[in-house]
């Protein structure tokens, strides 16, 4: 066996292995983010008055209503992400909370993109969460999710089979010759 064939076989094996394991990327992303949001939501609900005070000091309008919404979104959204249920909807909602968090951290975010210093964009958790949530919104929950089970049950997103038109015995019209 020559070197070219050996490299080709190794590449083919690598591609097949990556394809077989690709279900892990959305699964691990969902579980990791879901767990984190569940914990933060639970903490915000347990210390609700402190969270309302934090929102008020940040100048967020209607701090009590927004605190109640965000805490529950994180709590229930975290559970839903772990299960892969309504993934795109909850990921979009949670992403919007990360945008609000980044607005509050905009100076740190801007500075993180400079080429000097020790802090980069991945050192800002709300930015990392926003990127991962955006990925879930765009690419979905993956095959190991309740979303996938529900879509199969409802036949949503099933490939549409197009049948050729039925011809009734009359000759099909011909296209005029191009001049």
C-alpha cells in the first residue's frame, strides 16, 4: 500500500468517524448551556429581591417584571434546552438576554477585541453564551432531542416528495426553438 492510499484511507476513516459523532455537538452544547441557565435562573428565583435590585441599579425599566421574566426564562429555558424541547425558541429568548447583558458590558466587550492585553472575547461569558445560543437557533437541537421526536410525530420538516406531472395522453407542448 502506497502513502497516498494510506492517507486516503485515514482521511475516509476520520470523515466517517466525525459524521458518526456529529450528534454530540448540539447535544453537549444544549446540555451545557441548559444546565448553566437552569442554575442561574434558580439562583435568581431564590434571591429574587437581590436580582430586582441588580436590575434597578442597571437602569433596566420595570425591574421587577423584567427580573421575573428573565429568571423564569433562564430556569425553564434551561430545562427545555437540556431536553431539546422548543430549542430554537428558548435559545432565541435566552440569546436576547445575552444581548442585554452585553450592552451592560459593552466596554469590556469592545476592549476584548483589541490585540493587546490578556482578555479576549471568549473571556466574556455572555458573549460565549450568545455565540452558542445563536448556533442552536440556526442549526437546531440535533437528533437526540424532544424537538426531533415531536417533528417526526407531526411529520414537520419531512422531505417533500415531488411527483412528476401526470400526462393525460395528449402530447406535451413543445418549446419553440431558440433563435
